[in-house]
C-alpha cells in the first residue's frame, strides 16, 4: 500500500467500525467525510488539472472549472478515493479495538462506495486462530506398553545375521520372507494399465516392495504354479488413475528361494562387531533391551498422539479460510522455488508424481490447518495451566547441549535462545506433553 503525505491521524475526519464474522475473519469499515474527504477531492482535481493539455492554456495553468467540462466527476472521485486509501488504512489501524489483524501486512483493502459526501472503505483481515479447548485431563486413554518376547528376539537375531545368509532355490511352497520370481500381468476392466506386467520379477514376500495384498497372494505357491487373483488399489495410491481400482492379476511362479542362515554361535557374534557384545547370550540381552526401549518409545508416541487427537476432537477451532489460503499459497511458492533449484517446474513434478494440483493444494492446506490446531492447543493449555519456561528448564537444556558439545558456554546458549524463540516454544511444549501424560496415565501391559 503506497504511502503519501496524508494528514495526521488525529486530524482525519472519519468514522470507524470493527466487525467479527465469527469464522476467523475481521473487517474494518472506514468512512472519510467532511474536511478530510474534501481535501482529497481537491488534491485529485488539482492533480488532474496539472496533467491536462488544452489548447490555449499552458500545461498546469488550466482553470479548475475546465475539469468539470472535460473530466467526469466519477474519475475525480475515484482518484481521490485511491489517494486517500492509505490514510484510511492508518486511521483504521490506530483505532482502539480488540479486533486486531493476525498479520497487518496481509490486510485486503477495498473501496466500497464513493459519493461527493463520503468514501467508504473495507479492510478485511484474518484474525489470530482461536480454540475453545475441550477436556484434556482424565481422558481414559491407555498407554499400551509391550515387552519383547522370545519370538521377537529371535526375529531380531535373524535381522542381525541376515547379511551372512543366502537364498537357495527350493521346491517347497513360498512363505513370508522368501524370494519368489514371477511373471505377472494385471488388467482393469480387461484393459492393461501402466506398470501392469513384468517377466522374471523378484519379490521378497513381506518386504513391502509391492502392495501388501499383492504380496499376501504370493504365499503358499510352488515353482511352476499359476494363479489368478483380484486386488483393490488403495484410495491413497500414488497413481490417481489406479486409486480404488480393482485389478485382476495372472501370475506364473518361476522360482522360489528360501533364506538359509548360518549357525548362530559366539564366533558369528564377533563378526558383527557390536561393542562389548561377544556371545549369543549377550547379544540376546542387548537386542531385548533395544526392543523394549523401542516398544516403550512407540507406546509413548502413540499415547501422546491419542491424547492430542482426543483433545482436538473435543475442541472447537476457528481458523480463517483466508489465512489458510494465504499460508497454502506461500507454502506452494516455497515448494516451487525448491523445485527450481532442481531445474523442475511444478507442472513437471505433478506429471511425474501423477498428482493433480488441486490434490496437492488440499493436502498442504490440511497440513497447515492441523499445524495451527496443534499450536493453538498447546498455547491454550499453557495459558490455562500457567506453564512457562523457567530458569531450571534452561539449565536442563544447557546440560543437554553440553553433552553434545562439551565446549558450549551458558552465554552462547542464552544467545541462541534469544535469537531463536522457537527453541523456548519447543521446550515449553515438551513440558506440556509431560503434564498431559501425567494427567492421563493409565498403563495396560500387553504380552
């Protein structure tokens, strides 16, 4: 919005009204009247006169009454309204009102009406997202922990020694973990599709290289066997044309290869070179502890995710559609810039990924909306529970930094916190997560 030499705010003769549409957007209405509007009309008229070229008069010396003869009043009023826009904007922004733009730079101005007596402007803007938070304590959510079983540990042992194993051709039926070599052809409504066939195609069953339903159909087959089956492509499949499509496949099994492991013993353990692990017994304890740690981390992550989902499901968010669209556009613009660095255009990317622009835009907008919801949830809980970052939290953060960088000094950490406020936000959110787990802990152990 271009600046100009406007009258002081307290000298502007105008009216102001703030409107909340209750859907995340606000609007300021400004009416310029009286002396202020008359001054802008006069300035507009003089500016038009200064640019007119009429025979018999020097440029800029034409009597103003000629404007009425050669220029319509509508043109003068429009010029005056455009010139006064910035004054109206500043007048609005300096009013005492609780209704404030979330981002003043993204206010959308519009001239609503112009007459000889007044000019009416509207300034539409996004409000800060809000939340009416639901229940967040005693949510009756289980933290489903799990402990490593002998079978789990044996599976981990096989993973550790997999690089020492070989696949050998077998006449037995295929099972999970085997390699099966097939010829296959698929059709949808009797017609082939992109990537529908291959010869001598190797699939490690259970690896996830193919669709899960496809790999399941490969279990229990022998060399030389033929099979027909149908599968339905997932609704989120990367190729839009195949989403939810039902395909019929014909396969021929050329070969089944089964994995053969060497003997698991202490000598083999020394070859994997895990610090302080020299025997099979030590390896199994090591793998058991790692599994239990992994299960515990996964259970805690799922627990927190379930808590957040429950809170947000029971909360009411108001997020401006205008704000979501602006943030989505900014995100897509950044994405385009990143593609440029790879010598790619957005059109090339969409074609390569077989994704429509509208789908990409919708997914990005959903992610942005979820981000706002999570941020607002944390902010509201922090406010309600008076949770903030204290000196002891900063000391703990400093100790963690020192573990990674023993030479780090406290003043460096303080400077880092000052330069990057998101660090404190992250630390505060971690405190909130700990509190949420404490308020909702109900552990159930699964074998």
